[in-house]
């Protein structure tokens, strides 16, 4: 029995399939059957006509953005609707978005375990190569070890790194919000207040996580986006 918020992603490989509904209707029915019962909400549905071998899929990017903003789960009918390569699945898991393939609900956890095992193996290999290189350098008389005397400079770099991480998170969220705002505009929400009302109605948190969206906040997001593209 499903509970919570969901964003559905459907993919067909050809324009003909997209126009006829061939394959698409089966995916939609599978998702509806899986979600049947419980207290759940479908935030949005996205359909993409694209080869599964490609990773640059704008509809999936929008779906993931909505999942992040709504803290929703991405739901697909079949595992191969996402991708056919481990690299893409790894990127999906790194995004932090939970996903469910209704034909194999355990796949999300199973994938995490597989990726963790692969990453652990790679880390062990890198560590072994590093130790071997350090041992070879030491044998040649190379002085090893870092500069432990410049603590202030190290601390300053740590603060700069922390700031960069926070700025990157804020920039990513702004990009997600911008994708949603553009979708609202395509659907007829032209004024700042209309967009704010849509964000509030969809339950998307403000940057500070409380209160309601205001027109001034939407204006700042759009002005920032315009500066980046100008």
C-alpha cells in the first residue's frame, strides 16, 4: 500500500509509440495498480520519447527536480524505463531521490547495495595504489608528509569549502525551482503572484522552509536566472 508523494516518469522509445500510446498506457496502468490504496498524492507525470541508452533526458531531469522540491518518490513502471547502464543509476542515487520500479520494488535498495560494493572495491584499489606509490617514493628518498604548521590557512580553506558546498546546494535548488516555474509559465501562470500561488498550492517549501511564497521571491529567482544567461 503506497503512501506519500510521487512523481511518475514514463518513457517510450519512438515518436510513434508516444503518439499511439503503445507501451505508454501499459506503463501508466502498472503505476496506477501499484499505487492503488493508501494515502498518496501524484505530484506530476512526465512522459519522454528517448532512447534508454542516453542520459541527457530533460523530462527526467524535471521529474527529479520536482521529487527534490516535494520530497517525493520517483515511480516508474519498469526498471529499464530509467536506463540500461549502471553509471546513470549511480547518478540517480547520488541525487538523493528515492525511486521505485513497480515491476521490481526492491531494485532501489538492491541498486544501492551494488553501487556501494562497487564504490568500496574502487576505493580499496585506489588506497592500495596510493600506498604503493608512497612506498616507492619513500624508497627513493622523497620527503613525505604535509605542512602541519599552517593551521590558519588550512582552517580558512575548510571554511571556504563549506561555503562553496552551501552555495552549490542553494544553486541546485534554485535551478530546480526555475524548472518548475518555467513549467507553470507554459501552463498559463504568467504573473508573479500566479506562480507564487501555484508553488503554495503544490506544497513546495520556500528557501527558508517556512511561510508562503511571495511575488518578490519569484522575482528574485527570475532576475538571478536572467543575470546568469545574459
